[in-house]
C-alpha cells in the first residue's frame, strides 16, 4: 500500500489543528468558519438521502460547497456524516463521488449538463485513502471537541470542589 494509515492520521491532525474551533463546539459554526477561511461558504442541507442509498454527499459548486446529510438519523450520526464530508472538502479530495442517478434524484428539475458541471469528480475517482482520510478527519475533530469539553467539565468540577473545600 503506497499510503499508510499513520501518515493519513498525521495529515488529518495537521488539518484539524488549523481549524478555528468554536467554544463550545458547534458543528454548523465550525463549517461556517472553515468556509470563511477557505473563501468558499459551506452550506449544510438536510435531506432524506437514505432512500438514495447515501448518508452524506458533498457537491462543489462554482462559489460554494454543499454538504447534504441524512436528516432522518441520530444526531451523532448526522454530525459524523457532516464531519466526514467536511474532511473531503478540507483534505482537497474534489467534488462529488455520486452517480448520475443520485444527482438526478437530488436535482430533478435541473438540466443534467448543469448538474454535471457542478460535480468535480466521478464515483470511481474516490479512492480508499480518501475515504479513510475523511473518516480519520471526522474522528480527529470529534476527539478534539470531546477533549475540550472534558477539560471544561474537569475545570468546573475542580472549581466546585475547591469552593466546597473552602479554597
């Protein structure tokens, strides 16, 4: 294998380290900040994607990025899907890996040529390293957000204990 998972995780950690994390963590705000930093807004779009066999989709339009995510699932799964797609965006993987059938279902009223111009990549262009990298990115973001929350929670507990002990 020409790539290693360790190398991918290290790259993801570098990408995540450059993000402007909101405190407290808020996924929509993280996406807004990432879009602003890139000069390309990121629009989050809930949709019933499960019927199309998808849980998430990224489409790179001319001046902004759309991230569709399955609306009828748990909040943690929605978050993971959005983070996975954000990983594709921030790791510069390209546009969509979706088939013409999926795009036609999402955009039934648009001329197929217009939809085709929105899509920068074809499904077979996605590689396992890109999918692994997007997953690693999502994991790194969640881990960083969890560490920040635990630190604040630990600080609050320490403060309460200190007050209780008269410190």
